C-alpha cells in the first residue's frame, strides 16, 4: 500500500465495493441459511420417522416380552400339572397292582368255591334225585 492520501472518490469507490461485497455475502448466507432450513426440515422428518419406527419396535418388543412371560408361566403350570398327573399315575399303578394280585388270588381260589350257577344246578339235581327217590319208595312200598 502506498502512503497516498485517501480521497473522497476513492473512499466512495471503496464503499461501493464494500457494499457490493456485503450484499453478495448476505445473499450467500441467505442461500446457505435456506439450504440449512431445508436440511433441518428433512432431518426432522427423518428423525420423526425413525422415532416412530423405534416406538413401534419398542411396543412390539414389550408385547413379545409380555407374551414370553405368559408362556413361561403357563409352562410352569403345565409342568406342575404333569408332575401331579405323574404322581397320580404312579398311585394308580400301585392300586392296579394290588387289584391284579387280589384278582389272581380269586382266580386261584375259584376252583375251591362253587359258583352260584353250579350251586343252583346241584339244587335242581338234588330235587330231581329226591323226586326219583320218592317215586322209587312208592313203588317199593
């Protein structure tokens, strides 16, 4: 830079250049600001979409967790019921074993005891024999 004095014309020229520079910088900042606003709206919309998806995912996950808890509780109840049924089956098996033993004893003793039908047949035959014996006594006497 030279040491020449600053004239009004040079100063006004400098002011015009500076004002033009200010206007261009302002226009550039305005354009950048608009682009940032568009970017901000796009980002906000995308974040809202992602937040909605995360909320849906969270609700699904909570629902699955609740279902898992219910299924686990039901399985525990089924296991307890299965143990009870198994214990009952063991008891029934023991009772059935005792019944089979009793039945086997009865079958073994069957030959010792006459059946009702056998007793009835014997009574009929005795009555028949008594009648025949009475008939024979009448003929003899």
